[in-house]
């Protein structure tokens, strides 16, 4: 059960140029803020947090603010993005050290929070032991993997019992204007994103409990098709192994521009739809040991008070 014939090598190449991705960070930050609002409603106290698809590490600061005692582990499929995250952490640590040096007496103790651990790896093959974290956070990363069902199974493995998975990803109506503008393309030019309900089924199949799925539609507006397409590329572009190449794309591009221009709204703007799926679920308590022995969980009953009856 996969989402599409996605080339992971091409995904790594797309995200291997951080400067190319940077212009789309406004959307990732907006979605992260909405995820944090949802997280505020859930009681969880993780000792360790995995950020799967951490990119340049922009979510680390808020995760640390919410869970100051938790150890942070950042995972990304792109070594270039891991390098950006490491450089960002060095700048943060240096700025914090300079601030503390000005505020604290010479020789006083204290220091900045420990820097997150950073690892480059496949989300479906995490280089981490079982039960590594109490929270796995993933912001707009899951849809770039061709085998999301395997990713969910792996994320369950690295969560401890009663650990929380919280993620966001694009849904099938994302970039629908671009998809409608390219109906005659011989090969898909826009990723056919997975439906929210299919993700819910995958979570259950992977062994997660009480999955909660939600979605919302966002609309971005543009003055020019060039800016719209630049944002689409910055958000990850087309990672399909079946994408069209060569001279055929020039003809396709001209037809796409004409179709997009014909779809301007009443205010004269081009629009781009973004369907955002939010999901969270818990890893349930284990019911068997590694040797197959049953585990019974129980809560002691409170003693009933004396009713006075004989």
C-alpha cells in the first residue's frame, strides 16, 4: 500500500538544495503553529522527542519551549538539510552563550539547552532503538515517502508505550489547480497525495490506538504563474519516478500557463489549494512480551465505604 511511485533519490535531490526550499518555509511554519495548537490539548510528558522530517530544525525551539526537559532527536532524509539544522544550532548556541556571558557573573554556572541529536535517515528505517521516544512529531514530511504504511509501522516501533504520534501532510486536493491545468500530460506532474481516511486505516493497521484525523483547506493567492510554480517547486516539486522529462515539458509548460491564466478569480488572482491533513494517535500498552506471554494491565479498585447495611 503506497501513495505513488515516488523516487526517494529524487526527493533527496529536491531537498538537497536548502536555498531552493527556503521560500516555501512560510507554509511549514504556519502548519507547525496549527499543530502546536492541537498539541496543547493533549496531555503528554515525553522524555525524548523525535522530529521526523526536521529540515533545518525550525520546530526545535517551540518543542523545547513546550517540553524543556525532553531530549530532541532530528531525523531528515536529506543530508543537506541535516547540515542546515546543525549550522542553525551552532548559531543558536553561540548567540545564547554570548547572551549568558553578558547577563551572568563571570564564572557563574548555567548554559544553553543541549543541542538536538541530528541523524540522516529513511523514515521507514530509522537508526534508533525500540521505544526511543514519548513523542514523534512530523510536519509536512510523510507525503514524500512512497511507503507510508511502512513509515507508520516504524514510527510505532520507536515510540514507547502510550507514546504520541502527531503529524501533518498534504491531502489529495493539494495543487488541484495545477493538476487541472495539465490534464493532457502523458505522465502525472503532480503527486497524487493520499486521502485522510486511508491514512487513518494505515494507522490502525500499524497498531496505533484511537487515531484522530482532521483536515483543512488553505488557499494561496498569486499575481503571477511564475511565482505560483516557484512555490510548488519550493514545497518539493514533482518527486514521481514517472515524471515527464525533456523537450515535451516545454509544450506542457506553455499549455499549463494558458490554463492557469484562464482560472484567475474575480479579484484577478491565481489561486493554489493546499489540503492539509492532521493526524495523531497513541502507541497502546503492550499486551504480550517479546516471548509471546500475555500482559494484563489493571488499576486497583478503590475500597467501597461502609454503607452501614447489615
